C-alpha cells in the first residue's frame, strides 16, 4: 500500500480535552509519537499513518482526558483493502455505536475510485 491513513478522535461538543494519546495495540500496547512513520495533529485528535505497510496494519487506540478528569478511549482496526470486486460504491457512510465493538476497513484516501461498466 502506498497511501496514508488518517484516524480521528472526535470529541463531543462542549468537552474540553486536555490530553490525547495514540497507541498501536498489536501485539502489545505501544504509545505512538510523531515521527517519520506517524504524524499527530497539533490538537492531537488526528493520527496520520504515513506510507501504510503490512507492519502498520492492526489496532490503534485513542485515549482522551477531559479537563474535568473524565477519560475515554476508542479503538479502530486498520486492515488491508478488500479485493476490488468486494467494494460497494453505494456505501458512503459508516455509523459507530458506543459500547459495541466495530471495525472500519480503510480502502483508500485520495480521489474517488472510478468503476468501469
């Protein structure tokens, strides 16, 4: 894979976040720091995985702490793209339900994929 992947931690409106940390949890939890492999936005809410490779596939976790001391975390699994014939161009939206494990398969960032008839 030669593209980058962006993962975002969305914060509820009105919540002031004082601390956000990103981790890769496969096979053990390791804190991610800004490097040539990863970029973290100034507000720390977006992690960019540069040059996605097989070694970078796996589960990522965002841990956030609010000003009032409340904490929350979310996990997302980055998997290789499915074979081209399994992509459904009709699906444009993904909904995550709090408390229910979910998986998001990152297909591609960049211009839309064009399908031939």
